[in-house]
């Protein structure tokens, strides 16, 4: 298939997944504020920090208040991690490859984008925004369901699935990093009811609370980290995402799993193997933040290798890739 089409399908899925996850981050913070004890400080800066957008935020907003952070992460068209930017980019990618996706996929991504634009003009949105973020999550999940049901599960679909799962793995790691940032100013809260509220919020934001309770029962940091990082069956755990993304990568290339013929297969295989042979004690001993930071760096390298292997345009006889807009 054309590299242009593959690239657009890959980023269509990543942008739809990113919009879903940003909505999750904001909604879980809103819900957590309702559960906090009276007098507790609201913390919104961590939602900006985990995406590395502190500088961009401070240039346009005076303080990380509730309304400012929600606007920045939801409706700021200049923020490449905002919901509106992601949905606009997803819609544009879908528009350029309409002949390669199903009509139902195009209709869903288009209607999702139009819905968010319409709601953005509602002056009452900021009074009670939780329902809006639930609609964004539902719209994204509906898109993924429509894609699985209406798109042939061939090469194009594997690019779609690989992009979605790499994006999900990244956002699950950043979700756990939210907890790290929230704890920084108040280490005395560790082990308190407030700590339990925050960990339960982390699970809710990954739609993992009920599945976690069936597996482990009580709320505790180490089993939560293990569940969201190393679990082999939960579809939002980092290990699961990398395993299935790796299967799609090898389905695209035709390389048997366990071998590699390009840098993308090598990088993703190494990262998945590191998780497969890690345990929660090693992660905690290393430091959760340090582990997650290194993981995000390595996942960015995987994405770069995917680009170099499948999407980059190279002049005849040249080895260096040329990025195109």
C-alpha cells in the first residue's frame, strides 16, 4: 500500500485514541475533586506537565486553574495535544484517505469533530463539563468499534491497530505519571484515604477499576502499577498494548515474531521484552517516575523507527529519510 495512506491511517488512529485519553485525564481529575476531603487543594498543573506542555501553557495562560487547563487541553487549537486539535487532525487524515476507509468510519470521525466544535460554543460548558468528556470518550470508542467491524483486517487495519495501541501504551504510562506528580507536594498523604482516592481515580481513568478489583480486591499502589504496566490480559495495560502492536507490526512486514528485519521491529521487540521480563519489585526499586520516563523515551524511538521504516520518502540511492508535511 502507499506510504501516504499507511501514514494517514496510523495517525488517524493515534489522534482518535489521544483525544479519548485526554478526555479521560480531565474527567478523572474532575471526579477526583468531588471525592477529596474539604479544604484539599485542586491540582491541575500535573495534567499539563505530563504532556510536556508547561512552556506552551505558560505563554498563553496566567495560572494553571481549572478553567484554564480545561480550555488548554480541550479547545486550544494551537495545542497539539488538545482534544480539538486531535479531532481536527484525525478528520483531516480521514478525509485524505476516504477511498481507503469505510464510509461509517468517515461519518463517525466527522460527526465527532462537529460535535466538539458545537459544544465548544456553549457558555455553560465550563459549569459542568464532565458530561462532555464522557461524550468524547464514547465517540472515540464508537469509532474504534466501527473500524474493527467495517474495515478489512488486512495491512491497513494493522497500521490502524498498531498506531492505536502505541498511543494507548504511551497514555497509560502518562496516566501513572499523573499520580507521581500529584504526590510530589504531599508525600505525607501516602497510605492515607486521600492516597486511596487518587489511586482509585487512576484506575477509573483507564476504565480499569472493576477489572482490577476482580483480580486484586483492595486498592494498593504496587498491584495497581503491576496491573496497568505488566498485566497480560487487560487491554489498557502497557504490556498488552505492546504485545498486540508487535503482532500487527510483524503482520505488516511478514517477519516471524521473535525475529526482526528492520529498526521498528527491533526497537519494539526490545521494549516489549524488557516489560515481559520485568516484575513490579524491579520497577519500584528503579523508581516509578524514572521507569515511566525511560519507557516514554523508548516508545518515542519506536514511533520514529516506524516512520523511518514505513512512511519516510527517500531519494533513489539515498539512505537518510526526508520528512514530509
